[in-house]
């Protein structure tokens, strides 16, 4: 059972995991190096725990310490209870959900291992917006994608904003980082996946024409907002595909495009 400790000092070293949460660059460096990530909000904390992530500690306001009694009872980690004003001083922002947990990361699987059983794969190149990362993972979970692969320069799916936007879906879909780019795509091809690059390029065929739902194994490649997939990534793909647009719209936000493409891949998928 967790130890419940009431704190009144924002400089208490026991809450060091939660300091400077609004400093994106600091947290992006610090969290992977220290093997932790921050789960925010009751649902996300519960989903992280259910997914088997070990809890390091919790930081709760009194209201949430009561509401999350069952989580506290099951946790083997200290629970720090603080007033809302103190939580804001520690974290650097108003924690309106009133509940944070520091969780220990798990070792990432290797891409080849994931691809042995995955038939529907999302591959992201240089997606560095945490909101987009979270949205893509949420769609991947909801629409039945089996795995997500990240280029070496993609943002961290376990960054607080990504986890929050995904509503914990980052815990549901296994993911790995490719060691090189675009060379790592050869691992995906060797696993039997056809590489489809999403792009508004006029050379691309429509998703309907590509009929990805009829393919046994497929990987959908998604690029960063604005720039899209690089020329090297497009050249490495087996086929360029696009989502047909109307009313003069040239493209969708990458999160929206991912949802459409994931649905197109999943619809009518072959059954085992």
C-alpha cells in the first residue's frame, strides 16, 4: 500500500520528478534519460497502471487523493498530497486535473520483433508535434493498427502532452524506433509489409485505387505537419498514395489524415 505524505514545500526534493513540466526542451531531454514519464489525469494514470507501467510516485491535490483511493491502495509508491497552489508552483502550471503520476518507462522493443506479428503498421517520419503524436496513437488504437514505428527524430510518445492527447492510447499500441532513416524501412519491407507513403503529390494514387485493405501486410508512412514525408522517404516507399480532396483543399492535418488512412487500411481487412 502506498505511503501518503502531505507536503507544503515546493522545493522538497521528493517532488523533483514534477518540476518544470512546462519546459519542453528540458523535459524532452530529462525524462528519457531518467527513465520516467508523467501521466496526467485520473483516466491516463489508471491506463498507465493497467498497461503495466511501474509507478514511481503520485502528486495529488486533496480532492483527487480521495477519488483515487483504489489506485493509491494498489500502488507501491509514495503519494504526495499538496494544495492546488503548491502543485502549480512545483509544476509551473495550473494542474486543473489535480492528479499527476511519475511512471517508470519500459525498454522499447526492437522493430523487427514487432513486425513479426504486425499486419497493419503506422510509420512516422520526423513528427515532432506532441499533439499530433498523441492524436495519431489514439487513432491507431481505435482503428486497429498493430504497431507504430518512429524515425529516429520523431518526438517522444510518452511526453506528457502526447500521452494526454492520446488519452492513454500510447499504452495500447506497441511502438519502436527505427535505428536509421530511411534505411530502417528495409526492415519493414523484409517483414513483408508493402510501404505506402501518404502524400498529396500528384503522382500518388488514391487510397481506393491502392486498396490497402486487401493487402496482407501494409505499412502507412506519415510525415511531419507542413513538410510531409521527405524526398528520401518517398523514394523508399513502394507506392505513393493520397486521400482524395474536395473544394480545393490540398491536404489534411497529419492527425486527421492518419485517421482516414487507418480506417481505409482496416476496413475489410482479410481475416486469419
